[in-house]
C-alpha cells in the first residue's frame, strides 16, 4: 500500500518556465500514483499579481499533456495557492507565514515543509534568511530546502552562498538539484558497474584505455541568451553535470549503497582530479562557439546573432577537454569530456574504451577488428551496448565489430518516472543520494575555476570556430588525435556522407 506524503510545498519562482514545464507535471504524476493525495498543498510565489484562480488555470494547463480527466485536474489544482511576493520585503514573508500556517492546519500537514527555490542564485541567501527571521521554518515536522543550479558562479561565491544557507538549514536538509542525477541511466551507472563482476573487475587503468563523456545538444541557446552570456558551457554543464557523471564512473565501490557512502566516494574522486596549470589548460581543454550552419535544407544562425547575445561575444557554447585522476585506479587514464550547443544530434552517452591485448596474435592479418567499447546511453535513448569482435562469414579471416545491445523499450521509457518527479519524491523522503553535497560542489568549482581563470587571461578567442550542427571545432578532434585516439561517437559522419552538413 502506498504511503501518502504530507507536506506543504512553498515554491519561489512559481510563474517561471521550469515550474510549468517540469515541477507541476512532476507533482501531478506523484498525485496520480497516490504519493500525494489529500494531505498536501502548494504555495506558489513570484512577483506577478496572480490570483489563486489564475494560478490554478496555469497549473491545469501545465499538466494537460498528461491527459487528466477534468475532475482529476480540478481536484489536483485545488491544492495550489498563490501569493504575489517580493523576496526582499520582510512584510511579504509575514503574509506567507500566515498562509502556510493556515494550510498546515487545513490539510493536516504536520508541519512538514519543502521550500523549492526555482530562482536565480543571487536570491537564495535572502530567501533563506527571511525564512528564519520571519519564522516560516516550522517547529514541528521536516524543513527541507531544494535549490536549482547554478550554485554560485565560482568557488568564492558558492562558499559565501553556502555559508548563508547553512546558517538556517543543516546540510542534511539542503537538496541541491542536478536533474541529470535523476535520469534513469545515470542512476544505472552504479548498477552496470557494481552488479556485474565482469565490468567491475576490469574497471581500472589495467584494462581501460580511456573514458569519453558526451553531452550534446542540437538546440542553440533559444530564449536563454541573457543567462548564457553570464554562464557559458563550462559553468552551465561541466561544473555540475559532467563532473557528477565522471565521479560516478570513477568512484571506488562504496561500503554500501547509502547517500553518505556514495557521497564520500564521489568526493574522493573529485579531490583526485588534477588541477591544471594555465599551460596545461591550454593543452588539454578546447572551447568553441557556433557560427552559422546547415543541416539538409535547414539553416541556423550563429550564436552572436541570437537574442540577448552581444555581437562580439566570447562566451563559449562548446567545451571539450581531458581530465586526469591521480589515484591508483585511474592514473594516466584520460577522461575525455565534451558538451556543446547546436551540435549534430542531441545525445548524452558514455563510451568506455578497453585496452587492446598486449600481444597482437593477428599480426599481418588485414582486418583485426576494433577495440572493445562499453557504451551507456543516457538520452534520448536509454540502455547500453558492448562492442566486440567476431569473424566475418567466408573463407578469409576478417574480423568485424558486433554489438551486444540493450535499449529500454519506448513503453518502459514513457512510463518511467521523469527525473524531476524522482528527485522531488527523494526530497520528500529525505533521501539525498541523487543530490549534490556541498563537498562535491566545492571541489567541482575548484576544478572549473582553474580552467575559467586560464581562459580569462588568454587573448580573445577566435570565435565562431565551428559550424552549427557540426560536432564542434577541429581542435576538439585534434585533442584526441595527437594521443592516437578518436571520439567513439561521431554522428556527423552519416550526414556528411549524404552531403547534409
């Protein structure tokens, strides 16, 4: 029998795109499954002067794609209340407190409160300070704070922000969201490793030649040009998503599968990531910015032509680089990462390339096969494959690569919980396994700050340096080529062969 969760959600940034695209549908899915029933309420706050009725109309529209009945949608939306709110005005928090206490009594919520900050990080400290000073934090039940990225802009700003938040909430009640950690196949990384002795026994420098992590987006910055100008791919993707996946791939086996033990192992890995000198950054990292391009008959404008982007912008929309982890398991194994906008295809995948045998018994044979590669597909498809070699049928000895392939079915994927749904549910349960701890955030910023500062001290980048819908600048391919390697995933080849790029 499903146990109903009792909680008051106080959502700062309730009129925003994230709330409407992700949060309201995720809450509705929990409602449909019975995790939320009668004993929950949501207070949405933002600057806009909405009424409860209008707010409920917005919520109903946001869940329309899930095809609820009219009765079900109305019943769900009736739990939503709106308050126009200035996050810097103490009087507004007094009104918020009164409404929270009223709803706590009306819905019998036992003082359980989850504060969700879907706003810019410069407001996080102000909000948490007022939650304490105006005594909105309840005396009974749980009080948990959920924070969207980015958490700071560099290590110093993140540390200052963390200090402000920790003055109100203990670390165990702070849930820093990285939505990639809620994705099914990201969570499956640990299962692929630790539930398969075949892989775990080979998961080291002795057998693995290199690891490649690709986060590719086919879209440009769309309507986020203003945000992206102050972020760029390094801070937007590498500091959080990519380094989180790297830490899961490289961590030692935890003593058991608890949030604390997993976190401890991830922090050890991030602490072992080599911090480069400026000269090493120049050698091991590449940045890019997309120019105009085409795919088939469709053409795309350059980043500098996007809305709210400076015409001479030097903000990077692409990053590729090599991380090294200085510990016994991974010494000298390159972890190649790349992420970018306006790339050939949308896709997030991990390629683990295994070493060749030390003795080439096929010397002199024309076709000797390819390296063994384990691929973990995260999106848009989910699953994994293992590339092996087998003999071609025929009189001659020719090896050819074959794939042992498993993909989650469309039915399973559609019916599996969406990332935000799982993460909200985890926060309700106080399970921080798939959230980032301050120690992880701090070390990630230390790693990224070194790269960022090296770039800031360089002369202006020669942008744009890759065409929209290609797979990045030439230097990203040269990064691997000079070490005798190549990117395993090269979707652009299919399009180039057909003269579509």
